[in-house]
């Protein structure tokens, strides 16, 4: 989905991500960036399938994928690739979900430090998962979206209820309400985990976030919700551009700010819940990727959403591969590597944005 060139320029409001003083991204440059991003994503997918405790050549990966599709024959390389397909697919889903949710949260709150957890979405999904582990026998690697999704959505509704006044919610109220609810839910999680040793053991593994030990059934569970959330998120680009001008200015342009906030928050909640249920609350992707992409695209949310959906999974897959390499034959959990990789990339992106501002 390639955005049109025309659109409203999102000037940064109070607390907004700094918008360079330049025109919105041209269609030609946007298309070139998208092509480069897709190339990088393809490289990440091939690397994820080929690299690990047992190295495979690109030719072996291609042959094994063809065998997997046709169901003909089976070799050792085929078995290795088949074991890596689920984590690669879930890396694509979770990376895109977290990155796009981060773009929406930064746009809605006009806060450059916002990430998918700012409205308590991560905490709500995590609290629901811990409840499932403690009382319903849910395993640490189970992608039970039917528990995580209601937890995330209910948390968003509570946050909006607390943040809403006579004139509706404001960015400051949303951040404060999200912070309070997240703190309450994290206290609940800690109380359950510390009093239930078996839950603590499962939660400790799940809370860091990892792509290992996942199955295609888990990917199938979250895929419908991911696609619905992504489709809804991609429709908010033009509205987020207008909302960056301020709510009054956006309303004068015919936008309904509260409707945009609700649509965006629900889309982010569905995306974040899908990713969290599948791979755990992997951090830094939702914060770092929007800044990295924005350093190339500027403030146009239409391109920012699309390119973040490509860059997010690329970063997550490369982090997963790095985790396999640094501790072979074991591996470092993906959530640890995303923080190590994301931090310097975020710093470079912010410095680049200041240089062109």
C-alpha cells in the first residue's frame, strides 16, 4: 500500500516529535525507501532461515522451502528450515505489529517517547497472561490471544475512561492514566508471580520476549487479529497528520479527533496484544523503529506507518539472529538483543533528525 503524495503536513505540537521544516515525503522518494526496506526485510528473512546453530547456504534454504511447499522428500536441511519457519513468521508479525503500534501511540499522544505500552496495552496483555498462567493452566509459550487481547482492550477502555473529561481525552491525560493503570497492573503481576513460584518461572521467561520455541499454530492464532489491526492502523495516516497540527486545527479540517483517537488506540491495542500474546512483551521495537524510519521520511504518517511495518520485522529478525550467534549452541532471548541493537540505532536516528531539522 503506497500513500499518495498529497496530504497535510504534520507540524509538531507541544510534546510532539520534532517535524523537520520541509515538505512531506515525495512519492518517488517514498517508493525508493519502500523498495529498499523490502530488500532489507527479504535479507532478514533469508538470514533468519539460514543462520543459527547449524548454518545453511541460500541454495539449501530455497530448496528446503520448495520441499516444504510441495511436501516432497525430507533432508536434514529441510528439518532445520522447518524448525525456523515459525519463529521467522512470528518475527514478521510481531515486528510489524509493535512498530506500527509505536507510530500510532507517538502520533496520538504527540509524545516522542511513547511506545505501545504507554496506554497500558502491554501491562493489560501481560496481566491477562499471568492470570491465565496462575488460574487456567496457560503455558509460558502459549500464544493465547483469546486471553491477551481482551486484557489489552479492557485496559485501553479503562485508560480512556479515566482520561476523558467534558471535552474528551487529551495527550497529557492519556499518558498519566496509562502510567497509573500500568503501575497498578504491574503490581498485580508481581504479587501473583512472587506468591506462585511456578507462575514466576513461566513469567520470567515470557516477560523478556523471545521468538524461540514457537509453532505455526501460534502464528495462525494471532494472524487474523494482526491483519485487522494493521488494516485499521494504515487508515489513520492522514488523520494523524492532521492531528499533529492540534485538535482544534484538525477539527477545522473536518477531522473528528476523538474518533481518530479511538480508532488508533484500538488498532494499537489489537496489534500490541497480538504481538505480546505470541512472543511476549518485547521492548524497544515500538519506540526505536518509528524514530529510525522518521529520520528518513519526515513527519508524514502515511509513509511512516507503511515503512515501519517493513522496518520493524527486519530489526526484530536481525536481533533474533544475533541472539542465536552470540551464545551458540544456545541463544540469548530476543528481547535482550532488541534493546542492545535498538538503543544505538535510536541515538543515531535522533542525531540525524536534528542534523536535518
